[in-house]
């Protein structure tokens, strides 16, 4: 059964599957929909290409203790097919839907470093892929009022 559609203002959360930390994605971030021909509660729906906020498409800093000298990497978020409508499209793009959590990868481009124990050079992080659990979180724009 299809879930609710995602729209501008709904959130994306990244939960690290390990000790790594990427400061720009510690807190959930709002999505920005580009499906301008459809709105839900006056918010534009999200379509293919709106999976993550634009700012997360650039290289991002990270650390992974004991590698506390920051490195850089790039998020690869590829939601599964159940995150999109199957039949309905807007301008040729599938509409995004709320779905169960899925995994994303953070591909290291510049490894974080461990401070050296002495005059030796820093030690680079040998793990070049970090995993995250990704969850879309719908927001309620208008509070529900119970009673008379």
C-alpha cells in the first residue's frame, strides 16, 4: 500500500551506522520539493531529484574516532523503488513517498586522520565507506484540534 507523499518541509534524517560523524547531517534537514504542479497543504511535492537538500550534494566534512582531524566525503543516497509512485508522474518524474528506512553511503574522498603518537605523520582512516540509515519524516503543518 502506498504511503503519504513527501512535500517541501518534510524532513530527512541520517543515523550513522558506526562511530562516524558528519556535522552537516547531525540534525534532520528539510526537503525542498520541485514538483510545482502539485501541492499538499500549500507545500510543493517532492519528485525524483529531491531526495536530499542541495547543500548535501557537495563534499561534506566528517570525523570517525580516533580519526579526529576532519576528512571529506560525498553522500550517495539512492532510495529504493518503494520511495516513489509507480504510475503517477509529474513532468516525467516519479513523486516521492514516505517509505521505511533505507541505507545510504558516505564515500570518503579525503580520509580523516588520527593524530600521531609522536613526531610521526598523522594516520589516515582506512575505511573509505561509511553507512547511514536514512529516514524521511513527514511534518504536520497545521496542528490537529480535538474536541469542540
